[in-house]
């Protein structure tokens, strides 16, 4: 039952690192992906596409092999969003 309550409030956990008013992080460090998206799972078709794209970007040298999460930065740049600065991997 505790896990069910936790699952329903995943998005709210972002309050520990995200300022909704400014749209920016209010602390350094890392954030669990569940708090970014508010869900723990994604459809396998989407996961496969993300995985294949990540591998392609690693093989092409666009993102470092030990920092696969940088695929999100590539996505942000494609959408015209400013890339975050100073991001350090987990």
C-alpha cells in the first residue's frame, strides 16, 4: 500500500530539486528519472527507440559511453531548449 501511494506521487518528488516557477533546478546533483517524467515505466516501443538512438549517438561520438542520459540533452537542443550547464553524471 505504501508503494502504491509513492507511485501515485512520483511527480511531486521533483519538488526536492525542481523549482516549477522558474523551470530550473534549485540544487545540484542528480535526479531520479521517475521524478522527471512522473512515471516509472514507458512503453517498450518507446524504450527500444530511445535505447537504439542512444547507442547510435554513443557510437557516433555525440554522447559519451558512460553518460547515456545526455541523449536527453540532444533532444532538448533539437527542440530549441537551452542545454543545461554543468551537468554531471551519476
